[in-house]
C-alpha cells in the first residue's frame, strides 16, 4: 500500500517521467530497492509490449531500466521515508539526503 501511496513522490525524487520509459525506469529503481517480484513482472510486460508494438523505442527503454536499477542500488531506501512529516524539505534536500544527487539524475525527456 505504501508503494502505491508514494509512487508519485518517487517520480519527483528520482526524476523519472511518467511516460512508458520513465515508468519502467522507476519500476527498475523499485526492484533494486524492494526486490518485489511484481516489479519484475511489470518490467517484463513493459519490455514485451514495447518489443511487439514499438521496437524502435527499446534503446531508450533499456537505458531507463539500467539507469533506474543503478540509481536504486545506490540510493538510500525511499520506502522507509516519512514524506508526510517533512513537507517543508526541498526536493534538493531530499535528493542529497537519499543519495540521489542532481548530477546522477539524467534528464528524462518525454
């Protein structure tokens, strides 16, 4: 339940967009952080759908997945954060505290 509640916050903190590539990049980040089997299922589903419908998008998709997984491995656990008790903290402060520094966040164009 907590993952669903904070999903949009994870997008903001990590810098992943809400397009297919960004969603799968964030799902790879989640996999690195939580090891949830559902993350694997959604990643595989997204890859298969892209392979069959828009194979030209695979390079961008792979880049986002690799980046998400690597970022998830290096960052402090996002699931453990109590976002709702620290709304006054800036995005930059959160990113620095969690090890998601601005230079490690690539621009994720839509």
